[in-house]
């Protein structure tokens, strides 16, 4: 397929950049010294989570809204979104005085729903996932004569998303590879259009969650196969769009799949190392870098932190799970005599070993030990695996049966 047959061109992206200039944040791109040391790649981060609504979606939404006629503006717009596009449309529609109706899946994190409602649109929760919300939005567009602002399968939206690629090429050394999260394909369509025109030596690589490999399967000619819920709900889309798929086929070099544990680890690393909040979709690039280290070692790699709208309950769970995974939070079961003062003695020993006790639970009925003894589960804050061995060895030397409880 020739460039003239594709939905957008470099000229479309450059036009979008001129139109939205000054109305969105020109986000920073910075080298991560620590992530570079950890991965062996030369890692650069494009902080799209610094946009006002914390995602790149503002670029495409604003470009599409600016293309409306006076009549379309007066009647209003409708869209369907798992959150980031919803916020982007709601925010810029309010700025421009355009009525907006937003259809969101019922599974959308509360933070994204609340942050969308702040801008005053009509918000309708419908369906469990994006594709179930889509039909209602299409029906509303027809019934109310509203203009559909599609979250990805719209040339103006795709061109708007590509403007971030123009920024990163202007602000930082050219990457040898760029890792781009893929849901419906709007972002990677815009980015790939720019990179193949201005930096053809850059490898454009998409990243999808294993549970929603729509684009990955589409380019292989396979039917969609969906998993359960994913932390990367921002890219949990059944399949790429009519306009985006041809560009993905033509201009994207590869698509990598990442697991839920890969995504969780990436979110936590960005929080702990870069002091930045990235949602699951926003951390997908780092997840791929961590999951496929040999492919990127020694290369300059740009990661797009495309969104930062992460529900606080999900974030708190991720932090706890990450602490457990890194052995900084562990559960140790100790068998102690069922006598007064025995528990206090073990607590004293743990304190002397610099183990902070987070929680204690007796297991009299379920411990499986002697009726004259009791099992006690201690949740302990640790420095890592080395300290765990020290604690277990010290307890054993004091005559206590102790073991690490996994899971």
C-alpha cells in the first residue's frame, strides 16, 4: 500500500502540530540514567503523563474537535472511552464550549470516571469493556445527531497523536528503537507515520498486553482472542481500526506482548525510580524493555509514558504486590509454645534482627502443629532475600521452627 492510500501523512501530523500548539503541553523527554544501567539500553522517557489530563489523548481529541463545523459544535459530540480519551474530549470540549456525551465501560477505574465528570459532560457507564460501550455511543450519535469523536480510528485523531513524535525528534537524540503501546492503534499510527518519514532508521515497535493482543493477531491474519481484565485497560481493545490497521501493517516493524506481571513491575519501577505515576498502558514500553532485554541492550530506546491515570486502590495493591515480589514484605510462620510470654519473646527477637512487624496472626486451629503449640504468621518488612535468611537462621538457632510462607 502506498503512502497516498493510507489515512494520514506526515503533512497531516505537521498541520495538527500547528493547530494544537499552545493548547496542549509540550512534554519533556529525558534520559533515565538508572533504567539505562538496569536494562543495558540507553533509555529515554517521553512524559506524556504530564499533560493536563495526564495522557497523550489530548493531542488527537483536540485536533478532531478543532475540525468541527459551527453546526457540529453547536449540536455536540459523543465518544466512547476507557478513560483517557474521555477526559481529553471532556476537557477540550469544555474549553471550546462544545457539549459532550461520554460513554465509558463499567470496569473503568473510578479515578478516570471521576476525572472525566469534573469537566461537566454527560457520562454514561455501559458495558464491561470498550467494545461493549462502542455500540451505545454509535446509537447516541445517530439518535441525537451528535458527531462521533472516535478514540483512535479517525484520521484527525491519529494525526494529532503523531505530534508527540515530532516533539521527541526535536528535543532528543534520534532513537534506534521506539516502544509504543497499542490499543486501537491511533498512537502508533501517528508515531509510525512521523518516524518512517523523518527517522526511517528507527525501529517502531508496538507493545500489547498478552490478554488483549488485537493488533498482534490482526497482522498475523488471526481472529481476536481476549483474556480477562488487565491492568492495562487503556489498551484493552479487541482489534485495531479500519484506518489504523493498514498503517500498522505498513510502518510498524514488530509487536511485542507483555504479561500482567511485566506490566506491574514496570509501573512500580517507574514510581520508585523515576518518581512518576504511569498507568498500565503507560508503562507497557518499559514492560517490554524488561521482558526482552537482549533485543534492546546497547541501543538507544525511547519509551512513551502515554498515560498516568491510575486508580489509587490499584496503585496501593501494586505497591504491596511489588514489595512481596521483591521480598521487602514477607510472611514468616513461626511455631511457638502456647504459653504466656512466648509471643513477646519472638517479637523481641525479630526486633533485634531489624525486622519490622507489620501484622501478626495466630493459627491455632490450622497450624498443624502440636496442641501445646501455636503457629503465628508474621508479616515482616525486610530489606530483601538476604535478610530473610538471616532471620530464619537466627530463629532456628533459638529453637524455633520457622519458614517462609509463599503466596
